[in-house]
C-alpha cells in the first residue's frame, strides 16, 4: 500500500492510499486523466500513465462494501406533455412492463402488447386466492377489478402513453426515495413500473372513517420504482418537520410514511355552520412529504352537476350549502 496525491476540487491536492483509488474512479471523482503524484516522481502525471492498474481494479477491494440489492421494479423512463390535461409517455426497453388502470392508455407503439390481468403482478408467485384478495380490495376503491399490463415485445425501445382523466397534474413519484411507500387518494393512481404493489390502506382511527369523506379509503403504493399519480388542479408539495398541517379532506392528494393522518372539527360551532369549509378538516402531523391538490374531482363534478340541474352547490361541506343562491347576487 502506498500513498498517492490526486488533483481534487479546485485543483487542491488530496492524499489517499492507492487502495482507495478504485472507489474514487467508480464514483466519478477520479478518472484516467486525473493528475496524480507519488513519492519519487519529478512532476504530476495522468493516473493512466502512473498506475493504470488502479483503473481496472474492482472497487470492492477498496472497502466500499457490498453492492446495493437489485431493484424489484422495472426501470422505466418517461416524458410529460401538456400543462392542464397532461399525458405521460413511458419509454420501455425490450421486456419491460408498465401497469396502469383500465382505460388510462392514450396511445402506444406497435411493439407494445397489453394484457388485462387480475392484480398488479408485483408477486408473480401469488396464488389464486391471493389475487382474489387483491381484486376484492380494489372493489373498495371504486376502481376496475383488473389492471392492464403493457409490455415491450419489440427488439428496440417502444413507448406507451397515459392521459389524465380530468384537468390537473401528473406527478412522478420515485418510491425508493420515500422508503418504498406512498399513500394517496383512492382514485389518484395512474400507472407504475412493473413490480409496484397497488393496495389499499384503511384509516386506523374511527374519526377518519366517519368524517374523512374521500380520505376514508386510501390507496397504498409499495415498491422501489417509478409510479405516477394524478391530482386535480394545481399541486403543492409540502415538507413536514414535526409540525401539523390542516387540509380539506378532499384536497389531500398523497403523503409519505411518517405522517400521522386524522381529522378534527373545523373550529367552533359557528365556524362549522357558517364557515363554508366543511365540518371537519384532515390533520397531518409528523415527518415526511405531503401533496395537496387545489381541485378535487368531487368538487369539480359537484359544480358541473349544479350548473346542469340548477341545484344549489354544497361542495364545500357547509351545512347551509348554497343558501346564498336563494337571494341571487
């Protein structure tokens, strides 16, 4: 083992043992052209001229530890198009698969073949009853009993695209950056890399079940790949560091592990009746990420229905609903 200097950031000399060089090469901090100097040399020279053996040495010999475990999900690439009615185009390598809700596909290349299956395919060894249990859980979310699997059967890259069902944003989620789990509104899931498990999560506290509205049944996404959810209107991403956040139950789009989800009354009785913000609000507390949507689909549908029938709108949840409409402007 010998010591070697290499030209570091801002050309500052850094001294390390020669056994550490392979790891530095592996992470890109050192390359064949990096200037190095060792005892006995008259001047600095490129690493490839001084110790070419270090460029081909296994990085494991430098004490970097075991390699990371292989990913379970397929590694898919994507492009987003549009602003308010977005499309996500998924690029698949040969043999790669993306799963999606039935009816979400917009267009696809001729090399893509699709098949409707029970379950998300995250556990290929699951038996019939396991698949039936997963299908049964999807009944509670109001989604289709089946999911569509799109696979690239061509020899080159092929693309398949999925469209947003109503105005809003498509959000790409790297599940491995959030401890492999995301909770979202029951109709938020759009598509994901093969290997992603799509299930449901019941709120643990009784208050959420009685008064949480759209938040009663949540979808749970588990995996280590990319997943895509759709939210209504504009989306705001907030990071919680132990504080509490109050959100309209319908406007809560998704949140990560470490967030405690519950409901509380919307102020005193006067605020609950006349405030127009609903009887209860979702409370989020803990450490993690929260996505908030500005236009829940239920609110959008309520406005459209009110305009078609002339009925008073009560999308905000107030007991008085659209009482003001009785008096005009």
